[in-house]
């Protein structure tokens, strides 16, 4: 009979632990904006508003409030787009044509 008590007790302890577990805090930083406004509601209670594109924009909103501007540590910069244009040298070489380009590379023709 004693062998049944241990699994039942362990199950009860597990259920209580799951029930008492605190919910996970959500991420307070929005990775789309580089600057966050930290607003203080009380000495220990504050929240972040990460909807600012620049520090001056955030500072204007923080003016006259119990708030400060901070750099968003989770900001993800947009990736740089590659230009569809080819380099100037490549376009110049295409304009010359293959015969003139080969002659110029061989040294028998000048650029002028």
C-alpha cells in the first residue's frame, strides 16, 4: 500500500508547483524601434514604450514626465539593400565593346 502513496504525493507536489508558477514576463522591447521611453509609475513600477525612431523624438515625449529615454538593446537594424546598378567600371567596359576592351587590356589602345 505504501508504494502507491509516493507517486500520488509526487503528483500532488508537481500540480501545486505548476499552479504556483509565475507567468513568464513578455518582452517589453519592440525590436522595430531604436529608442525606448522608460516611464516610471512609482519607485519600483515602470514600463517601456519602444515606439521612437530617434532620441530627440523620445526626449520630447519624456519632457515633463517621470520618464527617461534609453537605447533599445533588442533593436534590429534593417538589412541594407544591394543596388541593382552595376559598377561604373563595368558599365564603361560594356560600352567599349569586347574588341576595344581586349585591345585596351593588351596595351595597344589608350583610353582617349
